[in-house]
């Protein structure tokens, strides 16, 4: 079962189990409709983002993590025996698990089922794609929640300009990696890193016409099967267009020989 407490404007869900309790900082996203997909005056939309101005989709009330799941968070799940270890820093320098001084970076290099297992351990699930976009837009209709443009002032990405500690490398705003969570300001819903830092797994399989054929008709969970899962938000090594609120990235749920250094996740929770 769970108890709810309000803390600093956010809902803290305290889950009680037979052995322990743990708290999660989440934000409530109220039920309502929004225009999902291609933003007004956005010339860069793909066909799978639907028409300019968006497609009306209704989303029931839900809760979502204020922050991306961190390395330290995920390590606790590994210790509990409920999560498998993903690829780590020894496997690839862009993987944050076991990397020096990255405990508060988003955990990355995770397969879809590893992300889902963590969320299940937290009594939650991965967010549906429509839930994710509604939370990311935070009531806005522009390309990004702060307007029509993005740079390293707002998010961790490859903006093609910013150089930091790594010479001639704009990835990760010049650091060639993720940053600590919440290094940039939150959106109007109090959510950090919805755009950039780590891209985020969603619960959905990918369908190119999902907005019109499924989500607009009330099926937020579909399609039932596909070859790839939807990833949202863009990441530290992606360009500006990939950080747009409507951009739909896709990846096979199992990385195999690949390294998903750009992908992390956050969890969502059904309304009680």
C-alpha cells in the first residue's frame, strides 16, 4: 500500500512493504486533454508526429518522477535483487554505472526491460508516450517548453556551439557525457531533464500512426507489439531537433552489442 504526503509543492509517495519503506518525489499531472505531436509553426516534424498544431489526446491523471532515475537509485535496486546490472563504465566510458563521481547522473545504458523492472520495484511503471509528452510540454504548445529554440542554457545536449572541458566536443554541452540530474531549471510542472541529459524509455511499442489511430481514440497503451520501443526527450549527444517536445525516437528494447549511452528513464504511477 502507499501513503501520500505533500512536500515542497510535490507529492511524496511513501510505499510501505513488509520489510521497508521508501519515498519518491513525484509530481501529479492532472487529467485533461492536450495537443500532442507536431507543434505550431514547427517545420521539422516527421510524419509520425502528425499535423502541425497537434492531435487532441486525453490523458487521465497520473504521477511522474520529478527526476530521471539516478545511478545511485538503480544501484539500490540491484542490491535488492530486483534489477539486473546494465552495461557499465568498464564496458563503455559513456555508461554511468560504476563511473567515478556519477552517482547523481541518470543511469543509462539500460535496456527497456531493465527500466521497467526498476519501475515495478518502485510500485510504478514506465510512462505511456502520451503521458510523457503531456508532462514534458507542461501546458505549452511550442517546440520546447521554454519556446521555439534550445541551447545549453536550458538543457544538456549537443547544441553545436558550446565547448566545455573536452576540446572541440559540443556533445553534453562540451563535457561529452551526461550531467548531474537537475543541473538545469525544471519545467512549469516542476520536472527536471525532460529534454536532454538522458533520453527516456516509454512504455509503448512504436507505431508511426499511433497519435491518430490509438492515442486520440483513448488507447494510450497500444500498439500491442512492434519491433521498437519509443524513446523521448533527446539526450546529451543529440542535436536540437531531437529535443523537441514532439520528437519520437525509437530503439529495439534489447541493446545487444550496442550501447544505449543516450538512454535512461523515469517512472510513472497510476492515480490512487
